[in-house]
C-alpha cells in the first residue's frame, strides 16, 4: 500500500498555478494517523486525477475496520462469570458485606468497557481508549479473570481454569493477544477508579436514649453482640453512579402520634406476628421467600432472563454492569437514609408502645414477628424494597422488554431466621409476576408480613428504588448514537 502512495506523491507539481490539493487519512492497525497531501496539476495531468481518486477511495474502503456482528457472540460467558463470582462471595462472607456486589459490579463494568472499545454499541464508564481491533471473547475472559482474581486471590487457580476454558475457543492470532491486553487494561482501570471508595469502612454510629420513634438496640432479638449495629459503614461508601450517598433523600417517616403511623403500627402488629390470624398463607410464603439477598436473587433472575431473551454479549455485559452498580448504589443511598432518620423497628415500637405518647397504640411485651428475628439497623426506608425495586427497574430497561413482562422467579431456600440460623426450603420455590414493578412492590411489602417493617418503610423503599433505577438507566451506559 505504501508503494502506491509513494508513486502517487511523485505526481505533485510544486509550481503549478492550477492545483488540486487532496487530503485523506486512515487509521491502520498501528493506530497512527497518516496524512498524505497530493497536489495535482489539473492542466497537465487531468486524467490522473480520476485515477488518484479511485485509488484513494479503494484504500479508504479496504482500510476501514470490519464491523462485528454482535449477535454472533452469546452471553454464556458473562452469565458463567456472574454465577462464579457470586458463589465465591457467598462462601466468603454470606453477602454480609458489600464485597460481593462490588466485585460483580467491577467485573461486569470491566467487561462492558472492553467490549465497547472493540465495538462501541454503548457508552463506556470512566474508561477512555481508542477503538481497538481485538477479539471480544479474549477481552471478556481476561477482564473477568483480572477482577475476580484480584478480589478472591485464594481462588486464582480455579479462575485461571475458567479463563483458559474460554480463551481456548479463540484462534491464536494478534486479535486474541490484543483482546487479552485490552481486558486486563479495562480491569485495572476499573479497580483504580474504585481505590479508597470506603466499601468496607468502619461503622460510625452514636446510640441515642430511648424515645418515641428512635432506633434502639435489641441484641437479644437480632442475635448480635451488645452495641453492634449493621450498615453504618455502607452509608459512607462511595456510589458508582449516584453523585453522592444522599443524592435521593426520602421524606421523613410519619409522626408517631399520626393516624398513618397508628395504621402502620396496627397492621404490622397483626399481619407480621409469629402466629398471625390475618396473614394469608400466600403472604406468609412471600414474606419468607423474598428473604434472599437482592444481589443473589436478582442476578440469578437476570441470568435466566438473559438466556430467555437471547441477549448477545454486548447487551448482557451492559445489563449486568448496570444491574450490579445500581444494587450497590441502592444499598449506599438507602443506608444513608436509614441512619439519617434513625427510625425504630416494629419489634421495639410494639414492645415499648406505652411510652410512645400515642394513646391509640397498645403495647405487647411478648410480641414477636414471623421469623422471630430483626436485623440490627434502623427501619426506614426498607433496604430490601429499595434494592429490589432498583434492580427490577434496571432489568425492565436493559432487557428491552419494558415493565410489563411476565416472568417466574426461583428461590430454593432462605434463612429460617437471621443470617446464621440455617436454611429452610421454600415450597413452592417459585413466584410469578406480570411486571417488574409488581415484583418490586411484592418484595417491598414482604417485610411487613415478615414483621420487620412498617408499611411506610416498604412503600418508601419502593419509591426510592424506582428513582435510583431510573437514574441509572437514564444516565449511564446508553446506546451509542
């Protein structure tokens, strides 16, 4: 090709008054811009102008990178890595820290960014690289491996085997080498961007004297050491997508003397008790069924739906990146709200009602809830409702189905009470929904029938989650125009 250009440039006539100046450029595999100026004397070489234009056009056409058919690349690799990382997180800490959801977010983000450098279909996130010709399978496998091995170094051998399984399907050539390099680069950039993000920061909490509506310790019911509180550090972690931890501030919970509070108090006291006479069998079922951690149950659902809807590699990488960053941010934002309002749990409210200055509430010092356990952090808003609804909002968008979409979700087993209580099988293990928002609302309200939240906790959790999910899908990883 360069020989052709050398012959063309020799036609340049520097002293002609009637010259045509032609500029063109192309980007080769070396990613260096080559500019060639061709000056033709129109009066002496009119026939050669046409020849040059033809040669230039031919070169530009041949030098243009071929567009990949993304539909030829399936999502299997993404769902496989998703399952592996979450299994390791469960084995390590039972999802009782932000590490699992943070790792999933980082891994899928690294995959997403690498793929969209190879072929830009969606916007990257905090990753700026020139378009690169590389194998997408190699890039995905390496990006996933780098993040997973960084977070779970004791699993490196198994992770290497998983990476090599996928790399073995790729032809040994320059594109494979470039893909491996790009995957590593994307992963290192993702990890660098999240340095000092305080995901595992120390809890900073000051206990307050007992008072109406104020969160109080109940370590005998939570099964935690005296003085322990969960999640205060989560409220200080840096979000992925939201501008700040307090970006969405929930309105205050109702006044303890209000009619709204009284209704919510009486509802959870009756419908959330251990042996409720008003709770239906179905309400008892979904109260327990929804206990699985959002990052576990909703990623499991996403893996099923990605396969059902036949999303390709690019589409699935985007979906899982958005999903996990959004769940992470939902936890951060809702825990910021929880510790801002420091609102008490039904367990405290019902057993201490004689002191709440509300004559319409009746105390029951022996009251207990359905699963006889209360989580050791403030009540308002519901974290489960927030994270679940945020996740469902992302799925409705990233799957391309919209909210009105019928699906069945599976949860085989849940904790019988608290996190260390042992598992119980769910019968049946499935629940079906006509829309993502229906599922988000049921997840939110399940906490009322479990006896650990007031209705206004759950309803605000749903609203907050919807805002977080919509913010994510409206502002990040958008399709490239």
